[in-house]
């Protein structure tokens, strides 16, 4: 270290001397000196710890896996670049990570000295490999610790995970719906929550995100939905804690990528957030690596194993009575060696429950006494140790400390303590998912969400607006109620006048709706109403009126009239009137006799609300009545394609569809060449075209035109309130 500092200080002096001859280089001198100082400071920080070099692995047969490591953390720029690449987003990069494979790790005897050495190494260096091996070893072989750990983990594992908007704005609701669609589709998401629960024991847990492109569908309202090409999450893969190392000063986590090097879990190579790893920290104070119940549990597990081992020795030595023969020296003097051998075989059979005939000359059969009090002593020790582990993990020791004889109040208190611990875990898990997973999803899809939701937001929205509306994650851990208790709770809520969510009622009570359709509350279908009859009669009358007897076919167009307030806003003065602005959905040539039935079939499609957005100006070449060339200035319209397909499928049953390519648009102005020199009148329509605007259109209209006068349209509504 001294030599490094000496070289760094020499560099400072050298750079200062180089800058002295010229007073104009004062700023450069200060900058060079500051950079040199920073270099010296960093080298000093790199030597701030004194780690224990890893033990030689030649005995394991693979010495290459154990290279000497430094006390500071060295970021491998190549590995950081690979992890930051787009290719790494769609694959798992940690499957072969780690300092050494766990299969090559030795398992020394579990002693207080060994536990202390592991804890000390982690505290001094920030390396968690041996600590994680020790923790998993204790969880694997300590059946009581494993049981209470499972009790604590399953509370979050089983609890419902709800995605809620950050506020009540429409954009916040839409972003929450999109995030919910992505989270619900994560493979093994419930298992991931259980794996992240390992942080209760170890202080932290890491999960790697594997992305995938997928198309999601997000509901705008009860009738409208949008499709978004989003960057979703295929799975979240667990990362072994033994591969993680912490900066002992900043507590920042890093990941050892095998022998290749170390990467930063939170920052990409370019300094931006990596959005690849979720680091969940458990409850506790101090450095992350020393949180959780592991530090205390290691010693309790060691004492438990020692107690059980000594108990087993006592049981094997004194736990069973041993038969033996007692004879005096006078009788025994007459026994031959073969008699003694036969007597010993007989005793061995007696100890295994095999009946034998004993010779009287062998003497009296007796048994050794069993020591009393040993069982109670070891049982008390094990009960104490298990009680301490229960307090440590779930804050509940009722069964161990009270022997199952506690009062109701004591039982309630212990249950409340356990529930409080589980709710704390749920709150911290919710915070981790909100600040990392949810923000990762929103950041990566902000632009796509903004494009999809902007037509439905007044004034539109930007990616920054989307990021500001990142939703919350709520994991609700509630007391376990019996089915009658849950049902009573819902009945009490309904009695208080609060509306009940039917889905939640069915989920929590197990009550399902009746399968018998006769019990449905919906009214059975009836005959045509009087209103529908008059509507079709009106359609027939209009059709006949505008179809001379000589003509067998008429043109029928399905239109979406723009709301009058929107039409007045975008109409160009001197051209199409606001009340005439519309979007043509589809056109067909058919017989007038088909109009009533066609309108009746179209009504369910055209009575719903359609959300459209006028996006950009487009110009079509048209021909006037006297073959005059002209232009139609229009606004392109989004949101009509699905309705066009549905309406066209109906119209095709009744006649010949217009086979020209469908381009959804709203015509604002026609301009024809009426001059002698075939030049358009000088009107700057382009500057008068409106800005993009979105609106909702409820209902539609049907326009009829005789073939003899193709532009002589009469329009009437399909809905009940717009009949002629």
C-alpha cells in the first residue's frame, strides 16, 4: 500500500511541476492534481480490508477454480458489457456463476470455532460464499428450523399479490392494467416469491430477470381494449447467495461470474440502471449480509446437533436393557468353553426378541438397569433450543414454552406476534417489487405504453408521464379464517351497505355460482320489441323511397358520425360542415329488401362505444361530377380496423362489398380544378388541417344512396334515439 501511495503522490508532484511554467494552465493543473488525488484515495479504499485468502483447492482436484482474490472488488468490464447487452436480456447469465461450484466445497465439522470463522470472513471481506453454504446446510439438516422457516415464508408465498394504481388518474389505471398483465404472465412468479423469502434467513436474496417480447391486451374500459407489443418477463431465476459479494463500506452488492470476473448488479456499463437483477433485502439493521436470523441460528443448530448426537449415544449405550447370565464361581467352573459360547449366542437372541431354552447350569438371567432422568434432560434442552429458534424466526414460542397448555389470551398474543412478522415480510417484499420489478417493467415499456394510451388520455401522454405513474404492489397477509368465518365477514360487510366483489367472494369462501342455467338472473330472450319493429319498418320505408322501382340495388354505407363538439373543433371553414363529418366503416351494394334485416344484425355492433383518434393529414385524388380532377383532404383515423372487419362480415351476407383498399379517414375538405388553366384555387388547406385529436363515438348511422344518384345520400341512425 505504501508503494502505491508513493507512486500516486509522485504523480501529483510530477503533474504539478509540468503545469508550473505556464500560468495559463492553472485550471488544467488543478484538474490533474484532483484526478491524481482521487487515484490515491481509490487505492487506499481498495486496501481497506484484509481478507482471508481462499484455501487451496488442489485437494478437490480442480485448483484452477481457486485463484487468489483481492480485498477490493474489481469490475470486469467485458462481463459488465455482456450482461448489459440486449442478448443478455432474453437469456439467463447466472447459471454458471460463482466462485466455486457448491459440489466442490468441503463441509467441515460444525463447531462454534468454524461458525465464528465464517461469520468473521463475511464481516471483513463482504464475501458470502461460505456464509451461504453454512446457512443452507443448517436449513437442510435442522428439521425444526426448516419447519418454522417454511411457516414464515409461506405467508407471503400464499398471499394475494395485487397491482394497484399509484393514483386515481386514467393514465395511472391504464399503466397498472398493463403491468398487471405482464406480472400475471410471469412463469413461476409464486415460486419466485418463495425463493426471495430466503432473505429472512440470509439477509438478502437475488433473482435474475429473463425478458421476452410478447403482445399483451390491456382493457381501456368495459368495451375497449388495446394491443401492445411489450417487453415482458419470461421468468425470474434464483441467484445463489454464495456468488454475491458486498462492498464493506457502501454495502453495494456485486456478483461473481465464475472465474470470469465481477459485475455490478445495479448499473449497466454505460452507467444506466441495469434492470436485470432484483435484490431483495430482509428486515434488520446493519450491513445486508449480516441481516436475517442466520447469525444466531447457526449456533442454535450446532447446539441442537450436539445435543441430539449425545442423546443418541446415551440411548445406544443405556437406552435398552441388556440380558446377562449370573452364576457363581462354583457352578461356572464346570462350564466348558463351548457351553459359554452357546450361552452368549442365546443371550444375543434374547436381546433381539428370539425365544430360547436356557440351561439351568448357565445360571440366572438378569438385565441391566436403564438410567433414569436422561430422557427428560435432553428433551428439555432440545425444547429450549427449538423454542429459541421459533422466537428467532416467527416470534412464536407457544407450543414449546407453554407445553400446549397456554390460555386463549396467550395464544392470541403469540398469533398476533407471528402475524406482525409475516406482515413485515410482506411489506418489504412489496417495496422490493415496486421499486425494482415494477419500475423495470415500466421503464422498458414506457414508450410503447405512451403510444398505446395517448389516444385515450386528454392531451395525450409521454414516456415520462408513464414512468411517473408506476403502480404499487400490495401483498396482503391476513389472519387465516375458516370458511364460515370468511362468509360471515362478507355478510357483515354487505349488511353495512358496502358493495362486495363477487370474484373475491368466490375466491375466499369457495362458493361458486350455480351451474343450472335456469337459475340465472338474466331475462330470457324475448320476441322482437315494438321499438325494433318500428325501427326496421322505418329502414324499409327509407330504402324504398330512395330506390326507384327500376333500380334493384342501392348503396349502403355504415358511418361513425363525429361528436358535434369535436366536429366543430376540427372543421375547416368554407368546406365540409361539422354535422357532416364522419368516418366510413364499410360500404355494400344490396337490394332494398335486405336493409331491415341488415340493420337489425348490425345494431349490436354499432350501438357500442368506439374510441377513435384522428392522427395525421392525408390527401386522396378524386374526380368531380364533370370529370374534374380534385383532392380530398382528410385526417387518418386509428381505432376503426376491428369494427371494419366485424361490419364487413355482416354486410358480405347481403351484397357485394366495396373491394377498394380500406383506409379509415375523415374527409374535411374537397378541392376541385374549376379553372381554365387547370390550376386549383389558391387555398392553403394544409395550414388549416387540425392537430391529432381523440374522441369517443357512441352509436353509428347507415346511409342509403340510389345508383342513379350515387352521392345523394340519406342518413338515419341505427340506435333507437336517432330514427328518421
